[in-house]
């Protein structure tokens, strides 16, 4: 699961359903326009995936017509189907147990933002998927999430679907003989129209748990095996149109600066040593350091090396590069997801920790305040609650969110508006005080408030930098 271009994701999405019998020989795939809407990509991206599928014998394509499945399953299909479940069993169980912690506030947020037009669109798509419950469920969530204008959240949705392949593959697991899915979605839409969002949310969660239980029951003895099977953990692949290693490395190095592994005003290890450490070419590492120089996180001096510089001393960063601007959009989207989910995650994580863990986070916040960087307290808390979660699924999601949040370095160097007076100092002190009193709910509430304020402030900065309103969450 290392491919992360959108064409690869679409290829993987449809081939898995063809191989495991969701689409049978002679079935039509959705139209290119529908797939574009489903994944929010261009027609060129969809055609790239379809061409690869045609070349590998999965489908037949005809201009201006929907693709037709030509794949013939063989005798080994059942074994492949079984192995798919067995290798993901632990991850699937973890995801099904803990996904509500992350998705309940996100679902609540976008259900509140449904309009008459969006509900009409969902009902229209629902009719087109009549008789295909799994397709209806997938369609509903993809369509309902549009008001967020957050491609990162939609990205996570599809990555979860990609990992939880089973409920969307074999026809027996899709409960094709009933209209349960359509009835559920229609009931929920009626509740939303009536303004009863909480009831709609409760219905959604109950339905999801019921479908999951029915699915696992349908597998029967297939998952019972005395032999240990190597598990494939969930990995959140972030979709990027033009992924470049240097942007990932830049985020990694900024996270090391956050953790004070590389301290302000100190030299980084030599470029060659960094290239060896991260197993990349010297050219890639040089480009990474140039990028960090451009956004004024570091400064390279000939014959001396590259040092971490203080934001208080640096000038305005260069944020004109297209890829940097895309990273800043993803920063805002990650910030919104963190703001929506951190309250639940904080309560979930801190409720299982001991005094030593609480004291470690207290000291972290105190050190940041003493060093004059209380604006890093929110990220430190997000990193802590993510890394210490008992759920591997939550740890992976928060690891990726934390890396995306590193691009906040660039914006902080650009503007200190939110840092006026004692804004960050007061929040840092409040967070530390709540930890001292073991007030988990109060800490979670304060962290959520701070992240929401950061979303508002970051959005305003991006507008100042020339981003368009429709680009932003």
C-alpha cells in the first residue's frame, strides 16, 4: 500500500472490487464523470487508472461508453479473499472500535452544513445506486462531506474504505436482498431536514456498527485459523498530485525542530549525514534544505553549514512556490481535522494514562513557555495524545496530521498576529494547569478551543497571502 497518486488509488479501488466479486464479468463500471465526482479528480486521472486496468485485463473500454468488466475469477479467488481479511484482522477490529472517536465530530460538523440542494443531490445519487447498498453508503459519505471543502478528510475516508475492503467486495456481505441502506440514508436525510442533527448522528453510528457486525458474522469460520498471519497495519497515504520527497523530508525535519532534537541557533548535521540518515540522494537533501531556507526555518552559510534560525530574527519567508502553497492548504485542512477531533482523542488517550505521563506533558508545555515558544504548545499536545493513544489507527492518523501541521512554521514566521499580548502564554498556562489538576475534560476543551482559534487565524492569513475563498475550508 505504498502507491499514493490518485490514479493508483482509483486503480486499487476498482480492481479490488473486481477481483473479489463486487463487480462481475460483464458489469459496467461507473461513468468517468461519476468517478471524477466521487474522488474529486480530473478526467485525465480517471482515464489513466482505466487504461492501466484495461492493459492488465480487468476491463474493456470504449470511447464515450462505460467500461465493462472482462476479468474472469479463478480457483484461488476464495483463498485470496480469505487472506485479505486475515492479514487486516487486527487493524480492521481496531478501526471499527475507534473510528467513531475521530469521525463522530467530523460527521456532526458536515451533517450540520447540509443544504436543500445538497440533500437533493444525495437523493438523486441514491436512486441511481438502487439495489447496491455498499455503493449507496459510499456515495452518501462522499457526497455528504462536500460542505467541508476538506479534501484531506475525504482522503482519509477513501483510505479507510481502501483498507476495509471486505464490506464492499463480496456480494453476500453487501446485503443485496434488502433496502436497509437506502432506508437508513432516507431516514437520516429526513432528520437533517427537520434539524434533528443529533438523532441523525446517533442513527448513523448505530447503523455503521450493525453493518460491521453483520459483515463479520457473514465471514463465519473463514477467519478462524490456528496459524498466525502477518498483519498489514493501516497506513494513511496522503494523496498528492505531484508528490516530492523533499516536502515530506522538510516536514520531518521541522518535527525534529519542534521536539528540540535540532535546537534554534544550532547547526543541523551535515547534508551528507542527513541524506544517509533518511536514505535519500544528496541532491534531494540539498533541495530539502533549500526549501527550509526559503520558508526561513533554517539558514545555510557557505563553509559553515545549516543552522536552525529563530523566527523572531528571520525575515518574511518565500511562500510563492506552488508546492509550498499546496502544503499550506493541507496545513489548514489538517488543522481543521485536528480542531474537530482533538477533544475526543484527548479524553480517550488521557483517560488511560498515569501520573508520570501527565507530568511529562506538563514539563513539555512548561519548557515551551520558558523558551519563548508557547505557540508550539498545541502541536506538542496533539503529538502527545496521538502518540500515546491505545489505538494504532488513531496513532497513524495523528502522526500524519502532525507532519502536515509542521507547515505552520512558515506561517508563524510570516505573522505574529495571534501572538499579540499573552494569547499563547495564557492558553499554554491553562493547559498545564488543567493537567496538574488531572482535569481531562477541561484540558480537552481548552485544546479544542485553541485549535479552532488557530483555524480561524490561519484561514485569515492564507486569504492575506492571496488564496481564494473557495480553496479554503
